[in-house]
C-alpha cells in the first residue's frame, strides 16, 4: 500500500488542486478528510505520512483553524509550502437562475474574498459556512443550498454548472498551503527558506511584543507573518505565530530563536522549509553584520579574547 497524504476534502477542493502540484503525489495515495483537524490528526495517529492544508490567504491572513491546530495539538512540522491563485465560480444545479438564489455556502475563508461581489449581485442571500468549498458544492448537489462558491473545476464532480466565473474581490488573491508531517530534522537550506515558530509571552507588560520582535530585528531577520492567537487562558493572553525569512541553520535565525527561548516560557518550532516560487538567486543578501561568516568571525574574536589572544 502506498504512503498516503491526507488533505482537506472532499475531492474538488482548492487544497486538492494545490496538492497535486507536488511531484511526489504521483506515488502517494491522496486521502480527502472532512476538516483540517481531521487531516492533521491522521498524521498524529500514524494513518497518513503527511497532511496538506491551507494556512494563509492574501485577503484575510492566517487560517485560524490550521494555526490553532498547530499551536495546541501534538507537535507537527511544516516541510513544504505551495501558493495557489484563487478565483471562485458560483456553482448551481442546472437551470438555476441568479434571481432564484436565496442561500449560498462555502468555506469561511472564501467569504471575505467574495463579499463585495455578493453585495453587488446577491445582496439579500443568506450565507452559511461549509467545511470546505467542495463540500459546499456537494451540499448544493443535495439540494440543501441554492449555490456554492467553489473552484470551477468542482462543477462536473458534483453535477453542477458554473453560473458565474472569475469571482474575486481582490486581484491576484492567493492561498498558501503547507505539507505537514511529524517532527524530524529539517531539510538542508536552499538559500530561499522560511522558518515558522509559535512563541508565548512570559507575561503581559508594556513592550512585551517589541522585546520578542527585537530578537529578529537586531540580527537582520525579516518577518513575513506575525499573527496573534488567544491561548484560552483569559483575555489578554496571546501567543504569536511567526514566519521569518531564512533557515534555522542560518546563524542569524538560529540565534534569534535562542533569544526567544531565553525570553519566552514556550517556543514551538514549526519547521524550516523552502519558500514557494522564490529563486535563491533573487533573495536579498543579509544586511551588514548578519551573514553566517560575520557571526562566525565575531564568535572567533570572542573566543580569542577569552583565551587572552587579542
């Protein structure tokens, strides 16, 4: 039996389309799951080698369900990311007219991406969320809703027709997906990498977040995502999901993480992995004083001073 990848299903989701861009899927069994937590739990339980799930979109930011599962559940690690451009189609049962639509459904992350279109074209329609966009299409097929926002490619799968296509409020909208597995040694640096962590504050005080960010800033590490998530321990108690440019093997990134570990009661490493669609030749060089060579030279200088070799 081939190794399997679990993904947010059912068949016909944007997640499945993005997953199939990975070459290794030709030798994997692809298993649709009903939710992001179910896909990640399949990995935790040993039922799947990895899970492929959405984690961020360019309109609303982080996908909170995925972030919260990575924050609170048994530790997992990100190994790959994929970017997919997103446009929606309004899928209906054959013969349905726009004026006849009273209810519509899709994944919650889709709503901010079609809100203006709905205001202009379906102002009085009732929205209800579905587990995924493809699941919304399935519910329309079953007659539970009049229409669903999903990928146009899902229409044939569920016996629907695209009443409208190319729907998006923001040009060039993208969703980022990640391949998640059990913790292991990160792959070697590529020169165009990203490191993801979650950090918890020791306490809430003026400048607490600034202190965490300075661990990156003073070492010249660029942040690509910063999102707060409640810990569930009361108002004002937050942890922070952070994506930083670079690899844990880079001296500047490794030392920034060590700085966080000194300051924070808990730091969860979520992985160092290649940035999607970024050529290492296009990555800007580290700022003055932040290259691995300069870190090594400074370390050697300190050692000489400690030994009396000035």
